[in-house]
């Protein structure tokens, strides 16, 4: 049976314990380059109050054509490193994938090889647009995923600049797919424009999940600074209903 987390969050900590979007599997994408770097980042994420990490390595054609054959050995290396070093016994690490909607995504979907979030039976899958323009068949892709029993989550729509002048399009999308925005966006890491747009999504009630999107120590430091601010306290109140722990937290 699910039980809500009762641990009181300290100052400077995130208000949720389950991160569904980060890049800490060593050596598989533009995140942590090796297990030592992964361990340092995960330790800092632990300091931020996280207790369950569902890493989401990039799966994109040409640049990061990951599949289980590349991710599983790297994941096992990370677990071995964590066990050998100790000190993170209350931190769980799993992996899924961050899937760019492109030709590789289509191939993986057709083959039934999409890597979903592994902590429940509902086949949650993170999908990502290209940064230049929306995929021409995004609505159909979401529909087809649902028909096949997947539960798609659209990651960081606030970072897609082409939506900033099309709020009606985001309203249309959110009616069909939940959104996950980045804590780094709220922290202003990508600039004021993206932070402001992320805040507008909060105001509209369009934020269902949060992800850190942490790739490196610098990202953890940015979030740590944000958590000292009054803005983070306001965001925590506004986002008290996010689904991270409710859907993917420890049972």
C-alpha cells in the first residue's frame, strides 16, 4: 500500500523525493562521464532531499542511440560503485529513458523496445520534442502510444521556445498528455525567459511532474542556490500536488 512520505523536509531541500528525469548513468550521454562523477552527483542529489532517482538517459538517433545493451552495463557499474563506496543506503537508483521523437523513436516503438519507467506496471515513457520545432505528428504519436498501453509524459515543454507564443497549443497538448518541467528551469539556469514561462505553466495548472534534469555538479549547485530563495518556497506551495512521489515513490 502506498504511504505518503512523512519525513520533514529541511531548509534547502526539494519538496519531493523522487526525481524522474536526470542524467546520472555513467558514460552513456551528455551527463556524467564516469561512475566517479555519477557518485558525486548522486551524493549531492541526496543532500537536496532526493531518495529515489529514475535516471533518463537520452535516446536520440545519431547522437545517443542507446538501448538496454548500452544502458544496463553502465547502470550495473554505477550500482556496484554505490555499494562499494557506501553512504547512500537510503537512495534508490533506476533508469528509464528520455526519448526524442525521431526516426529512432519510431523504430523502437514499432519493435516494442521503448524503455519505460521500471517502478510500476503502467508503462510510463518520457517523450521529448526537438528544440527547433514540434514534431509534425506529435498528436498522433501520443495517441498511438496510448493505444498501445503506454502512458507518455512530455518533458520540459517550457524549454521549447516555439510554444512561448502559442499558449493555446500547450493547453491543447496538456489535455492529452501530462507535462514534466525542470527544476533547473525554475532555478533560472536556462535564463529568465524560460523561468518565466515555467512559472506561467504552474499558474495554469499544467505541471504534473518535476524533474531535475541534472547532468553534472554545476546543475546541483544551481538547484541548491535556488532552494535558498523565497521563490522556491512559493513554487513548493504551488506545486504541492505534483505526482512524482504519488506515482513513482517508494511503496
